[in-house]
């Protein structure tokens, strides 16, 4: 994965956000403030998911499509399922 360090850095940042949310709960922070932070963490995770999906499509799926046959069909179905999961979330 070309953006491995970028993804790892984003995930560490998200991990920090989630720890901060835990502290907010422990400190009885205002509910709306907690919900705002949860929303921000959710958006950050979706951003990482889109980066990973883009990488998967441009490398794994592209390679499989050039091979054709069952391998291509499997990778395309796998990508479709992943996109469907992201859209539902």
C-alpha cells in the first residue's frame, strides 16, 4: 500500500480522538460535545476507509481485471460488497 504511513498516522489520530471521547464521558462532558467528537471520529474513520478502498481498486482490482476470469469476478464482487458496507454505514 502506497499510503501505508499516511493511513497509520490517521488511525493513530483517530485512536487519540476515541481516547478523548472516553475521557469526556468519564468527566461528564456535555452530551452534545461528546456527540460532536463521535461524529468527527466517525468521519475520520470513513475517510480512512475510502483511502483503503481507493488503494484496493487501483491495485488489487485493477491487477485482477487484467488477469480476467474468476479472479477478476471475485475481486469485483469483493469490491462491490465493501462499497455496499460503506454506503450502509
